[in-house]
C-alpha cells in the first residue's frame, strides 16, 4: 500500500515474477502539492505494464488522508488479509 508517493527506483530495480500476485494499492490526492498526481499515475502505469495487480484511487485532497480514503484502505486490507 502506498499513499501519495511515486516509484523513484523504477530504473534501478529488478521486477520479480514471484511478486506478480501481490496486490498493490496506490492512493493519491488530486491536489497534492508535495508529490504531483502524475507521479502516482506513472507508478500505477509502470507496475500494471509489468503485470502487477494494482488498484489505484484518487481523492480530492492535498498531501493528506481523508475519511473516504481510510474507509477504502480498510476494505482493501480486509480483502487482502482475509
């Protein structure tokens, strides 16, 4: 699970087939002044292109968390850990 971040090491990491089934959640604010939305979108696109299972959600917020996001995280964790 990632919150308002980006894939800074894409050019330096080796992707492993062993991790292809690991669910990934990317959450990002559409008004984030710290980490621009485009960087979150690029992370989702890069990981999806490599065949990873990525759920991507945006929220109308800055570099913070909001209640709908927290609720979505809870649902995702319950699904992944069930």
